C-alpha cells in the first residue's frame, strides 16, 4: 500500500465527546479492512458536497449523542481506537500536533462515501453508547428515516446489535437463561465477560447504506457464530430466547444471516 | 432504564422510565427483590407509561418477573404501555401471558 495516512487534528462540533477533544478524535483516511470491506462498490460522495471527512478515529468517551453527531455530519466512517493503540505510525506533521491517536499502517484507505456511514466500536463502548439508537438518530437527521419508519428500523437493528454483543462478542449462549434461576447465571456471565480484557476489545461493526429506495444495514461481530438451524421461526410468548429474530423477520423487508452467524444483514424499504 | 417503586394498597407499583433493554439486566435482581415481603395475592404493578423502548431482552425480563410473581402468589400487571412498547409486547405475544391493563 502506498502513501502516508492523512491524519489531522479534529475537534468535533459538540461537547459530547470530551472537552479535550484533540486527544480523543482525529480525522483520517484509513479504517480497519473489515470496515472498509462493507463499503466496497459504494460510490464516493461528489466533491464539494459537504465537509464530511472520510473517517474519524476516536478514543474514550464516545456516547450516543457524540456517535450520532459524527455519523450524521462529520465522517463516513467512525472508528474507535483500540484500548491498546497500535504501534505509532507517522501522522503527517503538517496536519497533526500529535493528537495521541493514529490509524494502524495496515488499515485500508477510504474516501468519503455517498449514502453510507459505518462504525467500528469495541464491545466495551458498544455496551454503553447505544449504537443502534445512534445510527437511527443519525439516519433521521440525514432525512433517510422519518418518525414512523424509525421505530421499526431501530428495533430490528437493536436486536441484531444485542445479539452481536451478547451472543457474539461476549460469547454467552441463550441457553444460559433456560433453567430456573437462569437469569442470575446470565447476569453473572455478563459481568464477567464485560470485564474480560480480550472480549471487551472485540469489535462491533455496523454499516448503513441507503440507495434506490432501500436501506441496507449490516451488523458484524467477532464471536464464534451460532447454529442458524436453532433460530425460531415464529413468535412464542413463552420462549426465553430467539425473540429478537422473530422481531427482525416480522418487521424488516429482508433478514440475512451470514458468516456462520457473525453477520446479520437487514433490509428496509424507504418510503 | 430508571425505575422507582412505591406502595399501592397491600401491593407495590414499580414505575419504569426510558429504555428497557439488554444492558439493563443488572436491574432484574432488584426488581425481583422488591417482591419480597409482599403479602400473597397482592398486586405487583408495573407502570410502563414512561417506557420509550423495549427490546426482546426487556420482554424476557417481564416474563421472568411474571414467573417470580406467580411463585410468590402475587398478581403481576403491566399498565400504561404505549407506542413501540405496545407493538413489541403484541408482536412477541407477551400479552397472552402477562396481564396488560390500560
């Protein structure tokens, strides 16, 4: 790969990230390959159509409002830096006064995409920053969703994100709830796994693309996947698990699970 | 999610606010503990009028509360559901199992 990463100090437009925002967010043009792969085939935004950056690399402190603001207007890709940053690359000294964050040299170069945004967060931040709500907030701000369609998209996306975090990256099987006092076991496992340094660093990736009357959202985790044959096909009020997929299948125009359960694609018709 | 509770006759009313979702699992034990010392046949009412969002995990928590109430001989009712919360409850057919009041 040729060319140096373009890294510029960046101050987000609002206070939600951190007062010391120079140390928590930088604009860049490289993202993790798995994130870039979700934008393959997406055309670049026409030049001169806005001030969006290709990507923004953020540190600690991202919350729902900050994530919404970044996705809605600041960047095509939002990437949370790893808890243990990669070895220092060489940010352009003309652009950056050593903001403390830098993209990994092995990341993939991206441009500002048209009608797409994507995020890559740690499980730790995904747990607190309400990424499904933030994605829908941003889609409303961009005029892609209205108040009526937002509820449907948010519930489906939320279920896909919850599955990716709990069953995927935290590796907690639904069966943990399937016995008396199961919720105590489930709660203990959640606490233990969220404190596990390896698991809390696993990534949640979400990409939203809107074009030709359709909204397509992809949710990817880094867990072990699951057996698709175990998914329920219909609502059963008594079941303790699998209800999220029932919601998705009932409300989305399309639900596709791929990569052995590590990837969920949702499709919605835009009106 | 935020919640509060206050006595209501011989029973208890628990008021839920905000979003009831998978990250709220830690509150479940507390909500169950509130059933302790309630007399048998009294009402454990959940006022969900301030609830803006519920996911499948939140519905699962309501089912667990229903089971825990039944084991203690309590009557669990949910009141004030609206909007997307009502849709989720009906879509999952939870209203076949739990008593929903206006």
